[in-house]
């Protein structure tokens, strides 16, 4: 059976047995689980999110990362990192607000580090600009225009970095 086919969440979970709970908090749980019928092992990440915009409704999400039987012991004895999302680099099943588990491939997000660094640099430039603008009460219109041009030049420089 292909471990990454869409499926009914409740039916899938009812077939699993927990081999070891790795970590548990009020909102997150990590565990190693197994489907005894198929022999498939998964690293399970359970997240409970309080949706404040919906009056404090609690939304529960499940993620199941298929793992090789060779890796099971590594997780169970703390020799392998398991935190989500940094250690979930291969396809896995995840739930939404309905009762389905669907496959998700995180590889499309691997190369976003450069974009994230650029965003942070742009935010830093914006904060500097805002501070300079606040301090520029006594500047002339030409000096304020120069300050604005320098800000946009700094943004252009960030965007052109490889």
C-alpha cells in the first residue's frame, strides 16, 4: 500500500499503534506510530491550534511522515531530530479542517532562505527609514526627498543581491 495516498483521517488513525511518545506539550505531540497491518511506520506530529478569530475554537492538525524501519530506533532513542518543519524534508500526510489526510511535498519551500533573508533586510531598512523620517522634522523637502530616494536605492540593492 502506498503510504502517501489521500485517505480518511479517522480510519487511518484507528489502525495505528503508538510505539513511543517522543515529546508532549499542551499544544504539540511527537510520537512514533506503526500500522501493524501494513508494517508502515510514521513520525506523527499533532498540533492543537486555538483559533482566536473563531472565538477560541480549537483546531487539531495531524502530520504523518513515513519513516523507514531503520530510522525508527533512531527516533525512539533520541538519535534523530524530529522537529516540524525543519526536519520534515520529504513528503508526508497532513490534515486540514476536514476528516482527510492529504499528501504534501515540502520540497517547493526548500530554497526560500534567500527570500527570507531579503525580507528581513527590507524590514530592517524600513525601520531605519521610519526612524530617520521621524527624526527629520527640521529637514527641508529636498532633504526628505533625498532620504526617500536613499531608502528606495537600498531596497533595490537588496532585491538585486544573488
